[in-house]
């Protein structure tokens, strides 16, 4: 976790938060835009090579973070190094907030996109006992419950 990673993550989080804030108004047309718009990059042809919609892209990012970390598997009541909680909080929390907003309203399209995923490993986080109620993981648990 070097300075470049944190700077890029901060930009990413701000962009996600911007989209989330726009979606909070429950303007269905915007939520449908997020569920149907397929973005790409002319400079980086490998970016979003599967031509995922924004909702599919953010869902896959959420799953990648959950599956890449051991946060869902660890049941230790204390944070352990494999939780990588600094990175998890910095990346997962904004995505969970966005996913919650784009599915409420309700927006059936975005709900179907998320429900099309076979398995979202949320139970390991939601039911994990944490000794420190002010822990970063407590914030993630609350975001998961909202989601």
C-alpha cells in the first residue's frame, strides 16, 4: 500500500461517491442509465473488455474485493493481518454504498443484475463477532446490512 495506491483509491472512492450521491434521489432514469451504460477506454482496450454495464462492473468489483480478501472467511473476533482491513474499508465501503443506492427505489434492472450473481459472500462479514465496536470492520458490517 504505497502512496500511489492510496491516491488512486481516493480518486476512485470520490467517483463512486459522486455516482452514489446522484442515485440517492431515486431518479429512475439515472439508475437505468447505470444499469445499461457500457463504458470503455480508447487508450486501454483491455479495460472492461467484457463490455459490462456500470452495474455489472461495480458488482464484479465488489465480488473481487470480497473474494480476494480473507475478510469473509476469518471468524477471529480480533482483526488479523489477512483481513487487510485498511484496503478493504477504503475500497469496499464506497462500492457497497453505491450498490445499495442503485438498487433502492426500487430499480428492478439493477436488482436483477445483482441477483444474477450466484453467490455474494456477505454472511461471513455480517455474522463475524468483532470485539471492538469502533472497528473498521463494524462499518463494513453496517454497510453490508444496508446492502
